[in-house]
C-alpha cells in the first residue's frame, strides 16, 4: 500500500515513525496480558475478602451451633434423669403394690384366725355358762371337794384368760396389719401422684428436646450452607489462581536473588503466619516493616508490574510485580505509587513510598511473596540487611 502511495518518501517515513511511537504497528508489551492479570488479581482480592467475611460468619455460626449442641446435650441429660426417676418410681410402685398384696393376705388370715378364736370362745361360754352366775354355781356345787373346787376354778380362769389374751393378741395383730395396709395405700397414692407428675415433666422435656433438636439442625444447616459457599468461592479462587499462573511469565525475568525493599529500615512489626486479630484467628500473609511515611520502596528484583491498585480498605495503595517463574511480590499500604501496570522495573528501582493507606494502623510496608498466585513466607526469598 505504501509502495503505491503518492506521499513523498520523507512524509512516509515520518508517518511510520509516528505509528511506531504510538504503538499502532508494535504496541507496548503490556496491555492485553497486564489488563487480564490486573482483572484476575482484583477478582482474587475480592474473593479473598468475601471468603474472609464468610469465614468470620462461619466462626460465629459454629459458635452458635456449639451452643445449641450444648443445650441439646443438657436437654438429653434432663430427659434421661427424668426417665431414670420415672423408672425408679415405677419400681417403687411395683414393690409397694406387692407389699400391699401381702398385707391384704395377712389381714385376711388374721381375720380368719380371730373368727376361729371367737367361735371357740363363744362355744366354751355356751358350754360353761347358761346365764349370769350359773357357771359359778356349777363350779361350786359340782365340786366334790374343796381341792376339786379350787382346781375347777383355776382351770376355768386359765381358759378364760387364755381366750381373752388370744383375742386381744389377734386384735392387736389386726390393728398392726390394718396400719401397714393403710400406709401402703398412702404410699401407693403418693407414688401414683409422683409418677403422674414425672410423666407430665417427661412429656414437657421431650417437647423441649425436640425443639432444641430443630435449633441444632437449623444451626448445622447454616454452617453447612456457609461452608458450601466458602467451598464455591475457594473453587473460583483456585480457578483464578490457575489463570494467573497461565498469564505470569513462565521464564525468569528477575535474577532470583531478592533484595531488601527498604534501605535503612528492618524492624518487623508483624511477621508472616497465623495470628489473632480482633478476636479472629487468621493468616498474616506477609511481613510488616516499620518505616516513616514517604520512605522509598525499592523493587526486590527485576520484573514486570502486573497490578497497581488504590483502595480505601484492605491493602490500600499497592503494587504487584511479576518476577517470572511463578514468583511475584506485593507492596501494600503505600502513601504514593511510583509505577504503572506494564512497567519493566529493575532490582532497586523505586516503585512507591511508605504510608498507611487501607487497613493500616501506622506507617509501614506490607511485603508479600506469592508463588503461582498463593502466598508464601517472604523469608523464603528475603533476609534482613
């Protein structure tokens, strides 16, 4: 097309130079790949934030589930105690009814014996006495001698005393049995009342336990739902991490020897690893290096800037540099960013300045290293100066 054009050669050369300058023929090496990485990094950051919130919610739900399970265990214990008490009452009732049965048998036997003794006593009275003093006269006049009279009188008195004593003894025995039977009847009535009360209590406890079981099931369902949601986010995060790995430079860009990012400052205020913050246990994904606001931040190694963000939360103003081979470094909480997406930086280049943007309580640099998109300990790559 240029060959057939009527433009002067000088003008043609000028236009080609302008086109090259503006990237019409050969654009800068960044846009498509850098923009995709930037988008994926942002998606990953949003997913991580969402997962952090979900994990916090899950922790609360697990606490609620544990509480409800404890309440259910208490309800089970109360039901068990009530069932044990009811079983003991039923056993006592069975014993009391058996004892009442024995008392009724004893009472019937004593009454029979009393009737027999009374019949014998009455027979002897009929045989020995016709009325009033007749018996005494018979004893006197029928006696053949004074000795016979005394003997007759003695035996008659003995018989009468024996009969009277036997009758008194049987009556006393009947009274004892009657009291025993009354006590057993009272005991059975009391046991019956206690059993009815215990059965009513057991029904209430069973209802309460059933309701508590529903609360436990609901709490478990909430835990399962949030865990399933976390699993879905995790799956998406893994897919994005895989995409980042595909987009990152597979060949070495940097030297593989990493320098300290701050010159003259090496105090670590928070190390890499698990920590408890605001009552929640979480992984601190990097190291925090204390330094005054405005301190220059240097690239730890050569690479390509693949992400630059300015947020009001989380990392605040931060930069990610791809060093190749799946290794990238992240610099967060900057007061000012000194590079752009697509910049090829060398080890030691200033890429920004220390600050306290985002979720930061003081001026410091949060330094992260990532391998294939996942955070790893920075101490695997850098050492204190």
